[in-house]
């Protein structure tokens, strides 16, 4: 049925509603005896009210709403139309000179009846239509318990009632005032702590967390209770995604480890970032890596003139190119392969594209790999590569150069961390020479899901059936999401004046063994199914990461998640000596590299070989000595 025909039928219904309400009000007034002597005022009033109804319904916009989705806005429109009809009736009664006159009681009875017929008709149609469309789904689908009986839970329940995949059996919520009540016909069975009993009572194996704005500890507790009860746990999108309309409430996904780490959403000063990037050519090195690719995605939000994507890995470059073609085809991208150590290639790139902002994310980051047999390559890539890109940024008068650094540069115990600290020092020395380019550095810890991150490794080990290997029971790390890190890099770049080392607020450190346990549970297993094995610290690895060196102090910035570290000044003549060291033709042994790093980075303390206890932990938490490892 087309829209115009549907509108005509609704219009006819509303006119019939006037007839029913007007005649019905007379019958009620006269105890359902037909008032023959009142036929003239009855017909007179009916004619006036029909005309009024036609005008009132158009004025109230009654024909814009769809009956199948009739709701409060439609009821408000009905009330507006009824109110106008009631006002006209009052005027009609006031000026009526017929004999007998229109009974005054109709001024109350008629609007009530009209509201019942018009509103009730729409509600009845929606009820019938929903039963016709979705009534057969009520007994279908997997039984599921919803955690959260607030606005998020209400939105989810309404969405799931129209799905054949799920059947809501109960809700739980910590708000005592909701216990024993119903939400859209579904009982609120108790507190979140009652989740295991509710799952058992209804033989449900699925839980959906409908608390998009809840605190992380609440989500963690609900997830832990559900997983311990053997249920699969899903969550709804975040509040910001729901409010923006990017996703629907029923776009559910399994709970991920990121949801349980307590990282609040990042808010950045988009106006300043926009002013820094809009209409500019931006170069990103390492553009195909985990951090570099997310930086490119975030940069695209701020209307740059073009993005120059510089990457040594051909497949990684192809992957990010395809993402832009599919998701952001309006952004001009230039995909270039090359090595950040290749001065001739950099000269070609900078001369051709003249980038105004440069984000240097290219680096070797894997600590154990860079520690043995690859130390000189770590120096060349992380230090020489940074130096070459920063020098070209200065030579071609780029407005900004931003080095992506790491918390492992603080009091480093490994080659990778020492090379990143040396790269920071080179950037500080370059900035101190002056020039148009503002050079800034941003340090942060581990990012969830990045290349080489422990999380993909754990996922792979769990998929194989274990064991999940953790180097030490006490080892911990700082974590943040890749989008969070990328956004804070942009925020730091926008507020920097040049020469700063920005430190990101990484929150509280997370014990890696707890991370492993949570991932095992989220995958639907117990520690009896998949054991955790402690393998000993790897070369260059330390138990605890730091964000600031002992000799450094920090000062606040306008952004709560960014601080500025003031590191020791770089000695005069540093760059000339560093260039001479980096110019060695090689090969350079690992020991020679460490001796050189000790000269340049006095806070670098290489880890000596020492025995590390290797234990295996079963589900019962038993630990046994399995041997020593140096």
C-alpha cells in the first residue's frame, strides 16, 4: 500500500472517530436512549466537528507517523488534535442558540471518547501488527539474561523482542527499586550477584551486558560471574556510538579484554587538532603498522589535503590503502614504499610532497628480537631512521615533526628501549638547533592488539588449546587501546611548542597473568582446560615498566591524560658524534652496540644473565619448579 493511500485511510479513520465519539457522547448523556429531540444539535455539532477534525489532524501532523511504530510522539499529536476539537466544541456550546441546546456535559465526554478512539485505534493497530510480525518469535531463540534494567536495557529488550536469535528470560540490576518489577514484560530477577542462580534457573548460557556507561569494575564483576557460570558474554556498543547513531543497540559483540581494563573514553580538543591538520599535507612513516595505520585513520577525520603513507612493508601498505579506498575514498592518499634510513628516498619524497606535518611511527619494537643478533639493526632503524626523517622535516620546513616513542625508553634495560631514548635525544638536539620545525616526542606503553602485542599471542595459544605462556607471575605492563593512543598523539602534537617529551597517562599497570586468566575465561574455558605456564623473563625484559626516568620531572598540560617530561639536556656536539657512530659500515656486534648505547644513554642498564625461576601453574594454582633459565 502506497503512502498516499495509507494517509487517506488514516484520514477516514479519524473522521469516523469523530462520528463515534460525538454520537457515543450523546448516547452516554442520555443513558443510551436515542435523543430524538436532540437530532438537530447532534447533526449541527457533527458537521462543525468533522471540519474541525480535518483541519486539526493536518495541523497536528498526525499523518507523518507510522502506526506500526505508534509511540509517545504520536500520542502528543493526537492530544493536540483532540484539544483543538475540544476548544471548538466549547465555542460551539457557548454560541449555540438552538432549542434544545447542545448538552454542556458533552464538552467533557466528547474529548475523552475522541482520545480513546483515536489513540486506542493506533495502539491496537501497533499491537496487532507487532504480534503478526514478531509474535511467532517469542518462544524462539536462545535464552539470554540481560544485565542492566536501565535505559540501555530497555533499548536492548525492545530490539531483541524482534529477533528470532534471542529469547529474553530475565534481567538483573543492582538497583533494588527494580527488583521484582518487569521491563516490557520481562522480570528483573535481582542483583548482578544473582546472575549465576538466574542462569541456572532458566537454563540460559548467554548473557548480554546492557550497560553502555557503566563503570569498568561493574562490567568486570558481571563478566566474571557469567563466565564462572559457564555463560557466553556479549556487550552492547558504547554510549557515544549509540548517541551518534553509528551503531544500533542490538549490534552486539563478545566482551573483549579491552572492555575490562578500565580505560575511560578519550576526549581531545578537536578544534586545535583540526586547525593543525585541515588542508595540510601530512606524512606518516610506518603507515602500515598498528600505530601508524590507526594514526592515518584518525588523521583522516580532520580534513587534511592529503596523507602521504610511507611504509617499508609492501603488504602492510597495500592493506591500509585498501582500507582508505573502502572507508574513506574522499581522502587523497599517496602510498610510497621506502626505508626511513634511505636519505635519497626521503629527499625525493619530501621534495615532491612538501609535508607540513610528519608523524614518525616507523620503528623496530620487539624487545627480545632486537636484543640478540639484531642490535645494530635496531640502532640503525630506530635512531638513524628517526634522525634522517627529522632532518628532512627541518630541511623542507615542515611545521611539525612528532616522534612516536615508548615507555621502554625510561631507564632502559634493553637495546630497543635504549635506541628509542637515543632517538628522543637526537630529536631534542635537532630542535635545539632552531628552525621552523617544531619537534615533539610522545611516549606511551603497550597498545592492545598492536603488532607483537601479548594479546594476539594469547589468543593464538588459547585457540591451540594452550598452554598460555607468561614470562613471570609478577610481570606487569601499562596498556591502552590503539585508537586512544593515536588520539592522544594528535592532541600532544596540537598543543606542543617544540622540544617536549609528552607522557601519556597509561592508567594503572595490569598484571600479565591476570590478563591471561581473563582471556582464558572470556574464551569460554577454565584454567583446568588451559593451563598457564611461566617461562622466565626474556632477554632485555624487566618486570615493571616506567613512564619517567629518575632524573626527570613532569609538568601538567591542559589535557588530563598528557604530561610533559623534562629530561636532562643533551651535551653540545652530541649530533656530530652520534652521526659518526651511526656511519659505521658494520657489521657491529651486539656487545659493541651495548657499549655504544651505554656511552650515549647513561641510564641504560643492560640486563645481565641471571637464573629465573620457571614454574607451571595449573587450574588449582599449583606451582612447581621446572628448571632454571638464564
